[in-house]
């Protein structure tokens, strides 16, 4: 069975990469492409937009125009837009792959309510390598325990609007969970001035925004005399796009529920 997939934010950097990834995938087909209603690209062929040549899918400005044309929507846009799309997909019984980050607490609850009736795969990062890193981070935290200082570093392109990245926060959450800590209480987001000696319980985050960096993440476990670093560096958005397409294929076979990329890859604790 071919899974019919819609991409929203089709004219953006990630949207174009998703369209390309779908053109290369087996068992998936791009059947709808969505942009903001005010976009000058409404009506443009999505394949040509992505530099692939015509594919016959025209960009539309309202998800409701094409809600009958897809099985799963891939959404890597912004919180407000994703919430609007979730409301439509929830009503129509359409699956969603959500890579949007930066939701506040109220928006997280609104999203949960909207997607309750459908199958959704939501992740801060759809890269296979990053999700493997999550597994390794859990192992490192449990082995090295409370004897190390833990710092999370991340770097992204100058256009990224949220900080720290959703992936960095997920990495910190994995470590905090493994150590039985409340990330909300132990996270330190940047340091300046006379900060005093470091509290061993804290998990620090450092953020860089510059140039065209696709995405770098490093978690350091620093002890006296040695340190372990777990690093992932993305050189292309295609790693995220391929993961999202893989998630869409997997999601089409699932019942209603909330899943993540760890489910798609079979990396849950009871599966490995």
C-alpha cells in the first residue's frame, strides 16, 4: 500500500527537503503541499519548487482544500501553524508526523487535546543517528552516574528561532530521567558573571546560532581526569527528512496514539 503524504511549509528549507525525500522513497507518495495563504507560491508545482521537475502536485494555501488527499501530514513549521493543522487532522482522522519545536506549556496541552483521536509521531529530531545518541546518553548517564558534570552544547543556523534546540532539550531530558533528576529544576541555560562553583546536580546548556550550521549536538560527561563526549553532527537536512518519511510509513500502520522516533526505530528499553 502506498502511503499518501502531505507536506506543510512546502516552500521552506525543510519543506523542500521533505518533498525531495518523498520523491526518493518507496511506498510513499507526495499528494499534497501546503503553504501560508499569503504565499506568492500558491499554485506552483511542488516538484518544481523543490528543484525536482514537475510532479503534478500544486501548492495550496489551506489544508482543508486537500484534507481528503492524504493519509499522513508531515509538519515541521511553527507552533501556531502546527496547532491549526493538528485541529484539522484530529477532526479528519489523519495521521501526523510532527517535527515542530518551541511549544510553550499551554500549546503543548492544546496539541495533546487536538491529536488525541489520531496516530501521531512527534519528535524533536527524526535523524536515525540522533535517536541512537538518545540511547547512548541514557547508558552513559546510568554508568557514570552522579560522579560527572554534564553539559549540553548545540549549534544551529542563524535562522533558527528557538533556543536551546528541541533536540538539546530532549538530550538533557534523557540524561535527567536516567539520573532521577527534574530537568526543570537542574537545567542552567547559559552562564555570565560571578556564577560561583558549579553544582554537580546541574545540567548546563550552551547555544550557538551562526551561519548555515544544520545542527550540531554534543553532551559532555566530565569527571576528574577524563571525559566522555557523545556527539552528533548533521551535514544535511536530508537525514531529518528521511527519518520523517520513514515515520510516516510506519505511522500509517498504527492505531491512534502518541509515538516518537524511538518507537519507529524499535529503540524503546523493552525492545533492545
